[in-house]
C-alpha cells in the first residue's frame, strides 16, 4: 500500500489566536485515520495510506475554505510502500 505525507498551511494568518479555518483544518486532520500528525502554528504534517491522506486532504480543503481560508498551501509526497 502506498504511503503519503501531506504538509499544509491555511491563510490568512493571525498571530493572536488561531483563526476558524486553521482550527477546522487541525480538527479534520486529527480526526482522520492518519499517522504521525504534527500540527503547529505555521505548518502541519501528517502521514498515512494514500486513500486516507487523499480523503483527508479533500475534507481539509472543503472545510478550511468553508471556514474562511483564502489560501491553502499543501504538498503531498509519496514516502514509500507499506505492507498490505
């Protein structure tokens, strides 16, 4: 099974408190069936099976844009093949 890593940020930034779109994105990623989830103020990463990462990315884009994000930057990398 192919494994992927996603790295993403949502904008606009707010240094005083997390904007709604960032909170929604974090909640979506943490609720997904992903491994190695790391959320931070300026970037977030998660790993998992290709199916789980792609489903989470779709939900993340829809949810964060609906919550007010004006830009979502993401990068998806193939990080290897896991065991079936």
